[in-house]
C-alpha cells in the first residue's frame, strides 16, 4: 500500500483542525493510501494541538518561524512517497486523492491543487473573492504556472528537487515554491472537478483587508528571489499607479479643477474593471463582475501601500512573522 504524508501548518485553528484532519483521513482511506498526518504548530494558544493529537496526528511545535519553515519542518519527518500540503482551515472532498493520483498515473501532470469554494454562510465579499479563482465546470482541469498552497499534492521527489519552501518569505512562499517546480520541469494542474471548502474565510472587512495587506507584502520578496520581470512587476506597478492618480486627483481638486480630479479618479478604476471582467466573464454573472470590480479597486490600493512598506523594510534583518 502506498503511503501519503499530509503536512498541515497551524496557528490557533482549533475551530477547524478537526474537520480538516477528518476530511484528509477519509480521502486517504477512499484512495486506499496509508495516511500519515503531520501538524506543524506555530505556537498556538488554543486547543488546536490537543485536537490534532486526538485525530492521530503527529504534532510538531515550531513557534516563531515563518510559513515556509513550518512546511519544511513537517516534510523533514515525513515518510510517505506521496506528499500533500493543506491549510488547517480546508475541508478536502472525499474523492480528492483518487482523481489526482489517477491524473498523475496517466502522465498528465506532476503537481496538483484543487480550486476552493467558501461555505454557504460566508459573507458576499469572501464568496466573491474566492470565486474569482474558480473556473466554470467546463474547465475541469487547466495547466498553470503556479499553484496556491491551500492544498497541494505531489510525489516527494518534486519537493526534494527544488529543496522545499523558501523559509525567508513572509508570504508568497507557495507561488515561489511552485514556480520553481515549474521551472524545474514539473507540470502543474489546477482541478475543479471536485473542490475543497475554505472554512477560514474572512468574516469581516477588517479581516479581509488585513489578509490582503499581508498577502500583498510578498511582491518585493518575489522580485528579489526570481529577478525583475514584467509578470512580477505588473501588479505592483498598477497599484502604485493607482496611488499616483489618487494624489493627482486630490491635487487637482485642491487647485479648483474638479473635472480633472474626476478624470483621474476614473482612471484608477480601469485596471480593477479589467481584472474583474477577465476573472468573471466565464461565469456570465454581471453581479459578480460588479462585486469584483469594487474589491479589486480596494485591493489595488492595499497592494500599493504594502509594496511601499516592503520597500521601507528592504534592509530588515528578518521578515515579520506570518
């Protein structure tokens, strides 16, 4: 029987970790895999570690390190030929491993990730934001250049080939990790034939904006790691342009040119509109397009602020804890 090691980083996830572990166990059993559960705890102050042990997981306590280091520490004690990473707030479908292992056996890809849904009770902005990454069912599988680490599946050799996650990245470590796998020759596949549920959705606006500020802090680090490229520069430049146009609009308004100010502010909405239409046109849902338009406009401004803060901390000895 083949063996899978499932590595789950965790910090204060007592609400979700039991559901996550149970779903992982069911998926491994359905796929006839021997399952090794490894929870790497970042110093939780709740009952998460105790709950994880009740589900038979090994719990490795690693306080004060970043997310890439948590995953690497878990992998260091893993013994499976298959390796999976899932977040502590993700519920995996029971057929998760069956379908992905079939795809790997047929030679279609090497590294896999499922699309995510939010539960029905999630607020509209969390649901809309999650749906922007979800493709319609007629695009069941798609080849991609990188995958998020909310759930990843691969053979152990693809982890070893790129020497694991970058332990210095505060965020964006998943993009960096899978980009390096892609560059090493791995074929990456995103799947939405079956989807995972993200129970750690943003329950309020402050949480949504705080998470985006944290996520957008990775751009400068990715540029330093992978070198300057148009692809990596595109979004930071768009976000900085939005801030410049806002300042110009404010200046025009103060100088008594309200029409000029209106034009400047209108220009800041165009990149958000383009991103919204690109991500929502296949869903054929105008209301979703409008929701994403507003969310992308806010995100552009958050990203500009995060990028400037990252520049100010260029020489920081250690990134802030994620």
